[in-house]
């Protein structure tokens, strides 16, 4: 019977059913999300592949939450509440200042098999707090929305610190070192694609719904995304066989970590770079939505969508570039581009969108490298044993002293310049610059300083 079936298939050129099933499975494999965004190689299968896919899928929701709470929607929300430049700087710095809570969270992570539970609990609570932030305008007559927004953001920042540290530890456990750069770039592409899908919806809601109900809807959605991210990552199963011991590791003191020269230089570089980068970057959207007169929809379509599209195309290149040439050479190339792109603001004028479009378009080719390198180096430059404590020390220094203090300093500098020239312009080298442009140029100068004098001191550990 088997021979007759084989003869018929050969006579009429019909493929056996088993071969057809194999081809269908192969075709499904080609078009699956894993093949698009996940660099699957030999030796990655079963439970670990499932964990990689879960961490990839969670990026959809975490990126949408991040887009709402740190970019144009949050900028517009603070403007609606009447925040000054200094208050704006304080509010934008709170998520980074909350990173100091990671020193306490590192002790919780020392217990085995607590990581996913901690991520789930902290993420859900963070989502509730961001939902409450969006509800504040409904109680405008009963309380000061700026003060209560600060209090809620402090709480959300504390839980966010636990989430970020736990995620970095999980990535270091689950992702094989040989594909780390490509995996992180694939994960960033998933987040960028999610922002492309949801960014326009959010901007249309903000432009067409009446305030404050537009912010209530958008920030409630951000809270739900945060909770969904926590629930997905909560399904990741830890793998003690990948080098983790079931016993709690011996605590490592922060002073001992800072005696590690390579780690100390790594932390010092990121403190300086984060300060130069975040001194001005939180004010990019504020400048476009304020003095340049762009609407939420114009900003999303002409700036964010262009940035996301170019980022999607750039991330695979940078992921492979890091794996091939290492982090230091990537810093020289990409970070120099970031400093050069910042100089475009010199030519911005109210009512003209050319400079913002060029800024976000060219920025899409290099900005994505900052977070990619940050995560890559945090994993590759720290040993697996006691990694949560390394991450806690790094985050406390780089996020608090770098990003947090830079954003706060940006608000202070903006306030000082406003007190000096008001809403007028200052003639510099034949150009009339407003307060935003002066801040942007100062930040670009600091970025080139960091690249020239601190990047050469970085030491790269050998890949695992």
C-alpha cells in the first residue's frame, strides 16, 4: 500500500502529505514573529525560546507606556496643568531619581526565583499609579494637581526602578551572549513597531477629545499597558541551569564594585553621557509643541512616525555592528552622530517644520543606539554572579546622577536663561537664538566632550 501511494505521488507529481505538512510548517516558521524579530540560532529551543518570545512580546506594552509617559503626551499634560520650566524639569527627572530605590530592590532580588514575581507586583502597582496621574484633572478644585502628580510619579518611579533592574537581570539570564546585540535590537524593533501603531491613535485622541478627558483616557490606557507588560513578563520561567544557583548569592558591597576599574569607568562614562544627553532631550517635544507651534498629530506624524520608521530600519544594523565591533567603536560612530544632529536646532524657526523633521529623521539613525548600548553594556560588562547588585549601583549612579540630575538641571538652566533674555533671542555668531536653542547647543558641546575624553577610557570585557 505504501509503494502504491508513493507511485501515485511520483506519477502525478504530488508531494506526500508528510512533505506538505513540513513545507507548511517551514512557511509558518518563516513568517512568524520569531523569524522577524528574534535571532533564533541552534541551541535555543524549548523553554528558553518561550522565555525569549515572552520578553519580546512584553516590549509591545512597555514601549507604548513609555511613549505616553515620557514623550509628547506627558509634555502636553504638564503644559495643561500649568507647569513652569523648573516644574517640568523636576517632573521629567522623577523617574530617573527613583532609580536610587534599586539599592533596596537588589536585596529582594538576592532571593532565588523571586524575579518574575517582583516584576509582576511592581509593574501592576506602577500601572495603577500612572492611571491615577491621569485622573488628577478631574479633582482640580479639590487639590493641587502638580503637587499630587509629583507624589504619584515618585511612587511610580520607585516601582519602575524595581521593574528595570529585574528586567535587566532576566535578560542577562535568558539571552545567550552570542546574540545579545541582535536580540536587544529585535526587541527594540518590536517596541518601535508598537509605537508606530498606537502613536497616531494616542495623538488623535489628544487632539480631538476635550481636555481633561483626553488625558484621562490616554493615561488610563498607559496604566493598562504597564499592567499587561507586568503580567506577560510574570510568565517567564527562570532557568537555574543557565548558571544561576538556587541558593541566595553572597551580597557584594557597593564599595567593592566600584574598585573594579572597568566597571568604575563604565559607570563614570554613562553618568557623564546621560547628563549631556538628558540635559536637553526632554525639551525637544516641548519646543516643537510650544514655540514651533506643532499640534500633537503633526508632531506624531511628521516627527515621531519618521523617527520610528527609520529606527526600525537602523536597529538591525546597530545590533550586528555591536556584536561584530564591540561597544566602544559603536560609541565613537553613533554618539558623534547624536552630537551633530543636535546642532540642527540652530536653524529652527517658529512655524517651520523642516528642522524638526530633519532632527527626528536623522536622529532615528543614531538615537536608538543609546538604549541598545545601555542594556548591552549593563549585561556584557557585569558578571552573572551578583549582577543585580552591579545593576543597582550602576542605575543609582547613572540614572540619578546622570539622567535625573540632568533633567532637573535642564529645567534650572531654562529658568535661568528665561530670567536673562525672557522670550526674546540672544545674538550668537550671527544667529538669534532663543532659550531652547541655547540649551540644545550647550548639550551638544557636552556630548562631544564626553566622546573625546571619556569614551577612550572604557574597557570591554571578553564576551561570554
